[in-house]
């Protein structure tokens, strides 16, 4: 948990993702390039793996859920079902307690609990929430739909819960969307401005692996536009380093999920807090 000023932030995990061969995720990165990072950015078997999660932000009586994980499943790689709702309940929050669902981007592992389907009918998992989705993502995937979008984003409009946002948009006081396009057309981070002029950034999928803290030009196959995603990643990570912002990551393991970017003679590195 992170408790700074009026902000309280908790991880809300859903599931541990699939083990992947790093060469499949980062096809332009050689095995030798990974060597200096393998002790902390890979599993012992050489694979890489992400945690599927959301975050719960509490501030001034409002509850904001940032991303909703992969959803209930089931999944081929595990016999578990998604745990986001049960983990939210452990934090003392029921689905109806959520005021806003902020979607960093509309990939399936970030929107999976938006909608609950019953008898082929969509229902809001968080019935009292406004779902905040980038207009650029919504417009692009309306024209280029996929199953996740059609099941977990598009029904929000007919259910009256969708709010499309763009640019720097204030969600509640001192909480703003922060465009970081490239991973998807409308990928966005969330920026919290504390009373001490410190910023907390929830990055979504600005980066996926700890090695990218230093190797900021590494792009996974999931990036829609690698030039744009690189510009966003380099710009935001360097600002986070220079200003020592707190960064809440989208996919790093629990013990590393929140931290700051530091540097030494070898370059940038991640310091969990």
C-alpha cells in the first residue's frame, strides 16, 4: 500500500500471466542483450512473466479503480479464475463502491472485469461507476474491433456508463489523465499531484519489464506504434527520474510494483519502495 497525503493506493491483482519466451515478446532484442538483466528481469527458466492487475485509488471519499485485469477466465495456463473482485473485497470495497473506472488502454488484460455477461446480456461489474476510456482508443477499436473490445468496452456505451476522455483531463481534484500514446492509439497514464508537489504516475503499459527502465528503446510486440510508444516511454521515464516521481507499474511483480527510477554507472535502474 502507498499512503501519501490524501492519496491511498493499493494493488488489486487479478492473476499471474503466461510465461513467455522473451524473444517472442521482444523480437529485436538478442539473448545477449538480455544477459545483464536476466538475474532480476527474467524467471529462473529464462522466461518473462507479467502480473495482471489493477489499482485502487482512494482520495477524498472517492474510489477510482485503475484497470480491471484480465477477467474471470478460465485460462489455459492456470486452474485459477480471476481474483480482482475478491482482492478488491479484501480491501473493504464492493463493486458498487467504485465511483470511477479509469482504463489506461483497451487491451484485454486491462479491461476484463468491466462487464459481466449473463444470459448473453452485458451488465456493469461496477454499477455505480463512470468508465473513463480514451477517445482515441475507442474510435480506433470501433473501426478495428476485436473480441475483448466488443465484450468489455463497447457495451459500456449502451449501458450509459462510458465517458470518453482525451488529453489532460481532471478526474477528481489533483488527479489527471496523462496521454502516453503508442502502446495503443490512446494509451494514457494517471497522474496524481500531491500537496508536496510530488507526482505519482500510474503507468499502465508504458513498459512491461524491469529491463525497459534502462533499455527504453526496447518495444514489445504488443505496441501498436513503436515510434510513438518509445517517445512516450523515454519522455515519461526520464521525467520520472529527474523529478523522482513515484511510479506505479502495470505489470511488475508485487514486491517491485511501486518504486522510483535511479541511476548509477550502468544506467538507470528500478528501486522499489
